[in-house]
C-alpha cells in the first residue's frame, strides 16, 4: 500500500495521544498541554460522552493548543466536526462511515486514519481507498475497550512488510510493552490511560517519546 503525500501533510509518528472522556474543559486542556510538553507528536480528540456543543467547544480549544505545539490534530469519528474546527484530519472506526465520504467533507490535503483492528484485509481496503495511516489493535488488555478484539505482534510485523503508510498501534500500551511494537514497525503508539491516568502526564509522555528516539538512533 502506498499513498501519495503532500509537503503540507503532517507526519504520523511517535506518541499519538488520545484524549480521555472529560467534561471539564480547562482540566482537559491542562492535561493535554502536559502530554504535548512531554513530547506527544499527534493528538486525537475523542469524547464519547460529550454533547455536540461540548465536543465543538473542546475540539476548538484543542485545535488552538495543537497549533501552539505544531502537532497534528485528529478528530475521532466525526469528519464534519473535524472540518468545522479545521483539524488536520479524522480517524474512522468500523462504524464511523466510509473513507470516501470523509474525504469529500475534508478535502484531499487532510489526514484520514482507519482502524483495522486485527485484520490485514481491512488495511488493504483502507489503502486502496486512500487512507493516510492505518491502526491495529488491541495489542494488550485495554481498560478503555476491555472487549476489543486482540491483535498479536506478528500481525504488525506482517503489516510493516506490506504497507508503506504509517502504522499506529493501540490497546493497553505502556512505555514498557510499547517498545516491542516500535521494534517490529509501529510508527506511532496510540495511548489514553497510560498517559492521562499517570500521576505525572508530562513524565509519562517523555517515557513514550524515548522509545522513538532509541528507534531512530543509528
């Protein structure tokens, strides 16, 4: 799978922070700022419990914060919200509509990522439809999605051999177990709990970021 990129398209690599459900917008912004200060290189806004008005307010505020840190801002599920706040892109799960519809809303220059769970066939379909990155998981037990399908590390190894677009790993990832995923080809590690439930979010982000410094060392 190979996808044409433009010089304006942000890179998907490193710690991919996903926001927790949080109704307190100032607290959410404080926690996200710590993650970005610690080295998170992508931020996805995800809030499954918020009203439409709160989602718009939070996404707008996070859009400004990610501009401050010059990192890509992705909205979970909702291409129209992504367009409304001028996000860098959208992430689509199995129930979130098709890629072509999202592309029609967002345009050619925006990022569209697709959840492929534990199935290479979904990644092939996503690549053929023009996905900018694909995500696999859950690789480990996840408190956010305890019933998520499981993916093994061999799947990631196979995906790296086959696909040219960035690979995102998700599901119960910590700075300790995430190292094995980076070694076999994960370009980014998507994290919620191990980042935002940590006693020190900035330090947790720094620990994740070190995995990619080590990976890029000669």
